[in-house]
């Protein structure tokens, strides 16, 4: 599996696939173990790199991951098989905003790592699938250092995207159902913990 992961890193590098940073996946794998997380939902599989590492972080960890790009989905399936993890990982080929998950599917961790302008929509849609005390982690909240500096960005598209991430951060800070920590790990993540229902 180590060799396979190296090959995936190389593929990602050559094909501009934005896979998770080392520090971030190390943090997530530790969280999975510490909190005995069993069921994970990932939005944005790409080629399966973070999926495979999360699924292999502990026994009895199962991951459902959603990818809308066909080439990446196919690549992800191939990699999951090659690592012998097809019993632990379910790869769904669909736009996450259109997917219909069974209502009784509940997850201990939801990892949002897809279109960066859609974070609020993903959060609002999938929070219903989180167990009490579960976590929602969102990646790339620094967006390569642009976040917090949107006013100085010349490119209109990039500025709009970075503004969306800034809005998402405000949305999380104001959210009373979740307590959120912002960590300067990798490209920046948020760790939102659902408050227990009283
Ligand atoms: N989690 C991966 C990287 C994901 S990159 C890793 O760290 O290894 C982000 C991926 O999200 C891209 O492959 C993109 O195609 C996918 N994506 C973006 N918007 C999506 C959506 N609405 N539904 C499903 N996948 C989406
Ligand atoms: Mg990412």
C-alpha cells in the first residue's frame, strides 16, 4: 500500500489533483483513532488518496466518498481496489449536491473537500447525517494563503471564490449548533463539533 500511495502522490502531482497535505491527514487519522470514529462521509474523493488513508487508519472504519468527475472517480475505484479496501470504501459517482443518501445513514465524521465555493451548501445538506457529538472537517480554508485578503485579489473569479470561503468561516463562527475550531494545519482546516442535543 505504501508503494501505491507514492504512485498516487506522483499521479496527483503530474495531473494537478489537489490531494490532502501530509499534516492534515495525519491530524485527521489521529482524530479518527482518538474518538473511535467508525463511519465517515467524504465530499470530494478525487483519486481516493485521503479516502484510502482515512479507511486504513483503524479497524472498523468505513468510508463513503462522493466524486462527480468521471476520470477521477474511475481512478479512485482503481486505487481503492489496488489497496484491497473495497470492503471498507464505497465510492459514489455523483454530484454531492444531488445525491440522495438514505435518511438513516449516520456518520461520525464528515470531511468536506470538494468545490470550495459550495462549503455552506455541503454543510447544510449533510449536517443531518451526522451523529450527535460527530465532527465536520472542512479542508483548504486558507486557500493557499488568499483567505482574509480577498480585497487585494485582482482576478474576479479567484476573488469571488475566496470571498465564499471567507463567508463560510463567518457562517461557522456564527453557527450555534456547532462549536468550530480553526486550525492552521496544511492549507487550513475547520473542525466543527456538533453539540449534543439536550
Ligand atoms: N479529498 C481528496 C481531494 C479532493 S479534490 C484528497 O485529499 O485526496 C476535490 C474533488 O472534489 C475534485 O476531484 C472534484 O471533482 C470534486 N468535487 C467538486 N465539487 C463536487 C461536488 N459537488 N460533488 C462531488 N464531487 C465534487
Ligand atoms: Mg483539500
